[in-house]
């Protein structure tokens, strides 16, 4: 099975801070991988490097066999990368244009990535909006007239419009109410079954991780401390840090740091890093 995403020895420094420190993983076609770890462990930085918003200090990234370790300026190459990997952030308010309805937002992506005429695009807009469960009103109003869950559906439809091989979900359901969250998770599971898309799921919620991924890496202070099959790692964690994550109750802004500082010194990770 070919890998749709490969990350090798990825590193990102911000001045003296090593935000991501030698991270490697691969996602096979149709497979999904989760990154879990406390706030500040480097998860979003990895996502930003993969989609080209940050340049790695060192290491290699490739998607669908194409290297993307260095940023590209040329519009054509950027488009090609966009067709390989898309992302949905935690708060779609910041990624959706406040002036654009769902229909306009989805159509924009179709225009960029596919050479289709207006009629074909209209048809596909309707399909995608239907797929994520937006009704007629919700399709035609600006984001401010939608609920958080509805906005997240727009962001998902918009990302899917590019027909990416990999969709990165960075805490994409974390801000939603529990019942809405369950609906969006079911939607994501259905989309995966229907399309064979791969997810790179960033989440602090281990129930979400269990539902959507086969593999997991556990990050702490930029490094991977544990990895393996999701069920195995979550049911029988080998690292004390993973056990703490499992015992912690997930909630927004969750920081198990205080409990981590109570771990035996050998389990706290290599370098002493100030508590954030
Ligand atoms: P996570 O997503 O796991 O919460 P992040 O990847 O956002 O963690 O951040 C990892 C570390 O890198 C944090 O210490 C954060 O403060 C730092 N960081 C992230 N982005 C920047 C930036 N643009 N400049 C400086 N430091 C950053
Ligand atoms: Mg983050």
C-alpha cells in the first residue's frame, strides 16, 4: 500500500525553542493516524509544515510521492499540493471568508482545482453541501449566520472540494457541543468509508482518536514518546505520559502539566522545559 503522507525526521526551531524534534511517521492510502499530546507539544506546528505554512528547519515531508519539504511560490505547484493535502482547523471562523456563503466558498475551491464549467460546479457544490448536511438556507448565508457546527461543516465541504488524499483535522471538533461533535465525527467516518480519504487527526480527545484512526503517535515537548496501533496504545500504554493523557478528562485548554510534574523524574522527558 503506497504512503499518502510521509514525514521523516522533521524538526522546527523557533529561536532557542525546539517545537518539533525529529518526528517521523507515515500514513498508508486509506489509513488514518492520530497525533495526541498536551497543549504546546508541537502538533499544530507539524500540520503547518505539512501544508506549507511553516518551513521545516530540517527533515523531509512528502505527499503522494511528491516532496514538499520546501515551500513553493508558483501557483500551479501550490494548487497541486492543495489537491494532495487539505486542512480543517479548530475554528473555521478564522479560515472562512466572512463575506462568502458556503456555496461561494465551495465553488471557489472547485474553480481553483478543477477545470469544470459553472453547471458542473453547481452540481458538485450541491453534492458536497448535501454530503456534510447543510440545508438550503445554510448554504446561502454568510458564516456569521451559522452555528459553530454548521461552520465546521462548511470548512469540511470546502476542504473535500479539492478531493485531497489526506485531510488534516487539527482539533476540528474540539470546540463543538458534544452532540454536534458526535454528528460531525459520524460524518467524517462516513466520508472516509465513501472516499477512502486518509485523516491526520490532531486531537486531545482519545475517544475521537479511537473512533477515527488506526495508528497513533504520542507527542511531548516536540518528540514522539510512544507510537503504535491506536487500540494497543490506548488500552495498554507503555509510557507514563500516555497513561496520564488517558486518565485526564479532556476539555478545552486542557493541560495535564501539573500532574506530569508529579511523575518520577525519569518519565518526565529529556530536557527540563519550563512549565507553560
Ligand atoms: P500544539 O499544537 O501541540 O498545542 P504548537 O505546535 O502550537 O503546539 O506549539 C509548539 C510550541 O511551539 C509551543 O511552545 C508554541 O508556543 C511554539 N510556537 C508555535 N508557533 C510559534 C511561532 N510562530 N513562533 C514561536 N513559537 C511558536
Ligand atoms: Mg495545536
